[in-house]
């Protein structure tokens, strides 16, 4: 709780030990959020949280949590622990993603690889939403942000990166479905494309990671009358 007596927002970021997830966690903490920084490797989560806690200017708290979004039992256990510790969740950011498969083609890709990609990029986010919606409903300003990609835009989609593109298109569809179901609960659900960002997945030459994370932060901190069920980059709508 900060000095004003107002409880800090509780935010959870998956895949947050590096890249856009880590920078999103930093920016949220800078705003005063209590951030649950999640990663599959507990040492990676602890190291990233410790580094961010030493960052100058941070007003919030960064807490490491071990989480593999493909592990249904682990997702449920984390939800129980968040409920026990905080009683609610204010912001869920489904950032964890895998397999930007630029060398693959839909006509020849191993479908087992596609299934593994979907387990993280779609079903992982879906499991997180199912587990944490009850806690989001207890928030005064609940938000779900699905970190997507313009690779999943049906309007601009072409050949290549089949596992990644199809998984992100499906994530966009999930975003629309969740937004429709949660609208009356006041939960704003949006998909965000950070753009080409210089990360381990995106490679060199992209925008600074802070720029990509700022798109995510925009959706995580929307006012109550903000949009829901949309697809955005830098706060501007993208074509589905």
C-alpha cells in the first residue's frame, strides 16, 4: 500500500524474465503496481525481479513467481496463492509466447510443432484467463491484455511463420470472445501488437523494448470507459 492509503494495483505478467514481459513489469512497477513477474525458471524469475527491484524510480514491488502457462495444475496453484495473498487481481498480461517459426511453411510444418506452439500461445493464455477471471471480477478496474502480433491479422496474413501466425490469430479470436463475455463485469480485454521489437525472439534491428512494452502498458492502464475487444498497436486500432 502506498502512502496515500490506496492499495497498489496487483498485476501479473507471464513470460516476464526477459524482453517485452520484463520491460512491461518494470514500467508497471514504475507506476506503483505490485507486479507478479512470472517465468518458467524460478532462478530466472528471481533474478529479473531482483534486478528490477534495484532499478531507480520504481515505486512498486516486483515479486518473482514460477509459472509454466502450459501446466494447468501450476496455473491453478498460482491463482490460489494470489487469492490467498492479495484477494484479487487487477491486471493479467498474457505475454508468454514461443516459436516465431520463420523457416516453416504451412504445407510442410510438423503439426506436433504447431500443437506445441498453440499450447503456449493460445491455450496458455486461455488457461490463465479461466483461472484468474474470478480474481479479476473482484477488482475495481480489471484488465486483460493478450500480447499478440500483426502476424495474426487475417487482413495482412500471407505465407510463412505458420505456427506463430495461426496461434496469434486464434489468440485474437479468444480476445474477442472473452471481451464479449466479460463486458458486463467491467473487465476490459484487448489484444496488443507491440510491433517489431529488438528481443531474443524478434531479433536485432527492431524498436527498443521500452517502445513495445509501452503499447502493452497502454492497454493495461486503460480508463474504465476505454475500449474492449480491440486489437491495437501504440494505442491505435489494427485490422483483424
